[in-house]
C-alpha cells in the first residue's frame, strides 16, 4: 500500500472549513434585519422624513408646469414598476402624498438603497414587495417634479 501523507492534511483542512463555516456567533449575537438598521439609530426627523438629501421642501399650490415635467419623468423612469391605483412591482402611488411626507417621498426617490437598508418603512416595503427600488439617478429637481406630479394624483373610487 502506498503512503498518502496528504490525506490527513486534506481531512484536517476540510474539518477546519466546516467548523468555521458552520460556527460563528451565537443566536443572541447575530444581527437580525431589524437590528441591522435599528430605528433607535435614526432621529425623529429621519423616521418622519426619510434618510437622504431632501432637507427642505416648500409646498404651495400645485404647479402645473412642474407636474407636467414630473409626469414625463414618471413615464420614463417609474411607470415600469409603479401604477397609480394598484400594486404592481412596487406600491400604488395615487395617495402616497397622503401617507408620506414630501421629504420622505423625495428621499425615497433620491436615496432608495439606504432607505431600504436603514429605514423601518423602507425595510417594510422591501419585505412586502420583495424587490428593491433601483436608483434612477434622479436630481433633486427631478424628484421635486415627480413629487408635484404625485400631488396631482388621487385614487380612483370604483
């Protein structure tokens, strides 16, 4: 029988990989998705208005020209995933301005990755729709135009 000195070394290496791969932190030490972006690390303002660059939004009467620009942006960048009155890939948006603050809406458009990762509402939406909202590389002006368009939308009553 031939001498095979590499077998014990190979076996020891495999056992080591199994220990490391299957071991790790205890259950109490492992972060859950809710703990990873714990709400306690967010300010009250961030909970209300989202995480992102939109720090001030002045709303007045609806600006029709701005809303028209927003509609064009919506059609080209948002309509593939969002409908106004029904769930699609993402949530329906007809009454989003009644459910969320203007800053929250803009921050979700401008900073979707961080919102989904760290904000409790973003996490909840991801858990519900199972698809992250992709960044559309919008400017703050684009997001403001989209917000104005969304302000013109109301749910259809059947």
